[in-house]
C-alpha cells in the first residue's frame, strides 16, 4: 500500500473455437430479442409501439440516421462508424493522481453491414469485418419516450470500441463534465476518469514537470474531479454515453468526433436528442439526468467566511466581522472532524465525525447561530482514514471499493491511508450518509 499503486486493466481476447464464436454471437442476437421483446410486451399493454423519431437513409454501401435534418449517425463500407480493437490500458495511481497508458495493438474497422429483422420501431444492424475472426458487433437503434435516438452496441470480444460521429470544422462542442481548461472542447481529447486535478494545467510548465518528477502530481488540461461522457453540439444535439467503463471523448478532427469505450464485455448505450434551442436542449437533458435544486435565498444575503481552528476562533472571526458591519450569512469549517500533522503541513483527519475536542459545544452553537441568520457549513469526501473508527466499521461491512484481490483498496493520500466508500452500493451509501452527519 506504500508508494505507487498500479492497477492494470487488461482485456485480452480469449482463444475460442469457431463454433463457440458463432454460438456466442447467436446468444447476443437472442439476448437482444428477449430484451426488446420484454419492453415491447410491457409497452404494448399500455400503448401502441413508439414510432421512430428519426429518419433512416440507406443504400447498398451506406446508411445514416438523421433527426429534423441533423445527421446523427453515418456509416459506409469505406468510412465505418464503428471500430473495435485489442490492447491494454494501465492506470498507475499515486496520491490520487493517475497516469493512464493505452497500448493499442489492433484497430479493426467494421465496414460491412446488414440489417436484421426486429420489432416495430427498431433498426437492428450487424457490423462486421470478414478478414478478422469474431469481428462482428450487433447494434440496435430505436426511439424512446425521452430520446429521439437510442443506440445500443451489444457486448463483443474486443478490448476497445470507437464510435465515429459526423462533425464539421465550424462546430463547437461543450460538456465532458467539469472541464477547467476549455469551454469549447473542439480540437481536444478528454479522458473521462475521476482523479486529482494536480498542479498546473499544462505539462510544459516547469512547476508541473517538477511535480510529475516528485510524486506524479502534475496536472494537465484534462485532469478533473468529475468527468462525464456527455457532450452538447452547436449543431443542436447532445450525446450521452451510458457506461461505467473508462472512456475518451476525442474532438481533435474537424470532420468527425470519436468516442472510445474500454471493455466490450457489457453493452454500451448512446442517447441522442435534438432541439431548435440550446437552452431547451440543456433543460431537456437535466430533466432526464436530474436537476439541482436552486440555492437557498440566504446564500445571497451576506459573506461566507472560511475558518479553521476550533469553536473559539470561529466565533472570534464572526465577532470581528460584525464589529466592522460585515453581514455574514455562513461559516465554513472544513476541520470540524479534526486535523493531523504531515510533512506537507496540517491536514484534515478524514474520519467524518464531529471532533468535540477541537469544536466543543458546536452542536449548540450551530442552533444559536442559525437563530441569528448565520449557517454553519462543513466538508466531507468519500475517503476514510484507516486510523479512524468509521474506516474500521466500513471495512468490516465490506463497504469500500475493492482491489484486484477482492480486499479493500487503500490509497496513500500523503502520509495517511484511506479506503473509499463504494457509493454505487446502496447499503454503503445509506451507511455513510447516516454516519457522516453531526
């Protein structure tokens, strides 16, 4: 657990007999038919099958999908929309910083296409390349109540998949989650991976290079705390990739966008919508994914003070501000759970419970301050210091992200070590929510 950890993600294509390959592909077709049949059966009991919101244009060598004159998907035998390949991806982690290495060994363009019969409203396409064993992928395209185009790429036996979408040189692209360097993503490549931002936003800057040499902590234009495989186009459509795998949004080419998804072992679904207004397009997307509630009115009525050091200091700074007629609406105390000492200086003790030694009577002060219009705010994250009692409890319950051997994945955060709560586990989520409050 000391020093650099290297997590390898290696998806090697297994050696399979031709019979097994054909049976596996047939199983894919049957699985898709079962899934589609299930939804068709359930929707049919309530309403007629949903007609497609898109237009399918096809000839002997190509096909495309468009909505209201906007071409969303374009495929031809010489310029296929889908490519698969073999290789390995390595994620080397230290102090929350990741160095990602992609070793691509093979690209296989799936130019040959054929349509298969499917339920009403569905387009079923098989994409393949006869020059390679098992180079075939099944694609389903339909409309849903919330999306004009829903395209699912079924699981396949390759490590990577690249989807190519049409673009033009004057197009602008926005999204990718929280991106700090570029508002317009066009011309750049964005790995979707949560990590520390690091120091600096440019690998050619001296301080960034020094931090990389010291502990791998140099940042880059694409390092972010929250990446999301979603983008909005000035052509007035959005694309969202529904996957839990590592992915890359690549907008470097003037004439097309490319989306890479690692791991063909599970289906990947792409959602597309169009609108005549970018504003309405964003609203439609957030209504689907979930909208944040508006900030409370008290946020706008005064200053928010960031304070550390305990109850006495917190109240002292507030009194000082009030004596100078400064309207204060909130006090932010990030060290409410206590601190620890490292070579880097004072750090927070990531055991997210009220430290009554540092902040005595905080529970009473919170109520008293709220009565006079001053709120107290704190800070948490999903990491728990292994020296704290919350880590020990969560570890016993198996609530942390696992390493490759099935044990708790412990990370070095700079002279202290933490497990990360698996928030995708509903039990772990509820446990953490109930235990990290005052």
